[in-house]
C-alpha cells in the first residue's frame, strides 16, 4: 500500500510541474506577444492578452487542484485553498474583462458599419 501512496505522490508532483510549466509558458508567450502588439498599435491587443492570461491561469489552477491531493495537513490545505481562491478570482475578473472587450469591439464595429452606410446614402 505504501508503494501506491508513493506512486500517487510522484505522479501528482509530476502533474503539478507540468501544469505549472504550461501555465507559466503561456503567460510568458502571451505577455511578449502583448508587448509586440502594443507597439504595433493593434486594436485587439487587450483581448488577446486577456485570453492568453486566462488560459495560462487555468493551467495554474489545475496545478493547485493537484496540489491539494498531496497536502499533508490542514495548514497546507488552507494555504493551497487560499491560493486557489485568489487565482480563481483573478480568472473571473479576466473573463469579465474579455466579455466587456468583446462587447466594446462589437459596438465599435456597428458604429463603423453605420457610418459607412450613412456615407453611401
């Protein structure tokens, strides 16, 4: 039975590392793309940055969920739980920002289309 427990801990630690690595990589790549797009003055910079950060945070949250599997005592569980709640709150805020950015882009598109229609008539 001890072997299975050690195997579970090993697989969980590997999973945590993989999820954390993927999450950090996505955040880094998205951040670099965001900087490049900002200097190119692309209009969709904020939306792409928010979506990339959201995906990166989802992977980080996956790592935190796995971390609860190997949490040894209540102190560890509370620590991991508080990190999870903070990351979840940030994820919710990013999703809210994405929805607002999409609505704003749709409104701008409608205004442009309306202006083009009025110019033709």
